[in-house]
C-alpha cells in the first residue's frame, strides 16, 4: 500500500543520505519530505542503522544487498543514491536491469555522481540541463550539486569546521590533534 507522501529509498546513510530524512534540512531549516512518506534507508553500517532506527522512527533501515534493493524498486517512487566511499569510485548498486523494475516516471537522484554514480544508467548532468530519461526513469545526476546553493553549502561547511578552527586557534597543533 502506497503512503500519501510516496515511497522513497536512499542508498547510503551518511550526511547526505541519512540527514535527508531527518524531516528538516538543517542548513535551511525547511522540511525535506512530505509527512507520511514511506521511507527506507539502505545501509551497510550496522551501528549507523541502529542510530537511525532510534532517531528516525518514521523510517526503516534495511541492510544493503542487491536482493534487498531489488525488492524495493518495484514499489518506490524515488530512489536517492547517496553512497560514498572516501577516495574511491561509488559502487554501482543499481543495474540497468534492476532499474527496469521501477514504475515509469519514477525518479533516480544520484548524489554520488561526482564519484562516478551508483547506478549503471547515471551520467553527469549540469544545472542548465539537469535531467534525462533512461529506461522511463527520470534521472537527476547533477555534478557538484552544492554549486547551485553556494551560500547554503558554505554555511554547512562552516558549521562543521568552526569547532576545529577554534580548537586550533586556542591550542598548539599537537594539543589540538590530541583533543
């Protein structure tokens, strides 16, 4: 049964994937998803999944396997690819054959496009021409997505780095590294 807010899945539960379902975009203090959305977060980090199970009781987590992702695709309206392996290319979690199981007109947002994308059908697009259809699925694969929102991206970066800058300003480098 579809929920009024639609069925949404994200692959990856890091800053982009996990925070996309907290109900509020912390940088702009605006709702992210329609209340009542059927939300599934697919992840490999069991500790992160436990945290999200407590923090996001309206969402469910599922361990990331090809079988689990495949089982979700026929019933979701939106999939957000938010997989990041620092220093490596994003794994291709969604094959062309898997994508064919989604309903025509469904949407794939590949946030991992800067690392090569997590879907076999993903290719980088631009802010001027951000979408294309592949296998009847609307793809949004804009490289450097934060570039469209430079002020918000700068505020988010500042929020994360200010603590460390203050620590370095107040201590020697060695003491700051130990803190």
